[in-house]
C-alpha cells in the first residue's frame, strides 16, 4: 500500500460500506426473529432488496480498498463507485462524503531534495 493515499476517503467509504452491510443484516435478523420470512411475496421482495443493498455495500468496501492503494486512477474509480453506491445503495451520507474526497484527491508531487552546496573554494 502507498503512504500517500486519501485517508479520509478510505475511512469514510469503509465506514459507509460497513453501515450499509448493517442495513442489510439487521432487517434480515429482525425478519427472522419476528417470523416475517414466512410470507412468500414479502420474502421475495425482501430478498431482492437485501441482495441489491448487499451488492452496493460490498462495492463500497471495495471502493475503500481501491482508495487505499493511492493510485490516482483507482482512487478516481473508487470515487465514482462511491457516488453510485450513494445513489443506488441507500443514500448513506458517509459514502457520499468519502466518494467526493476520493474524486478531488490529487497525489502530491515528490519533493526534490535541494542540490548540495558548492564545494568551498
């Protein structure tokens, strides 16, 4: 991994992806606890929605990993995936902020060492 990467984008995208996973896991747990999974049509609709949000949660976590690489092309792609995950995966504001940080991030130019002083005459 690179030392120069958008840390804020990485952290926010990762937290956003984990929260999106919680959006999928917690309703599934409560549906099983209260016996809501016995209805066929409700189960089908719930399964499709849960699968959709699960897909975008995983893509958000992958975007966080791409942002951690520090490669400008991958960081830019992570920002695009983060914006799509915000729109299509549940409107998680942390994902949006992390994606914007990834989109505006630029790799710092390496600092060149000053030339050595001339030898004394």
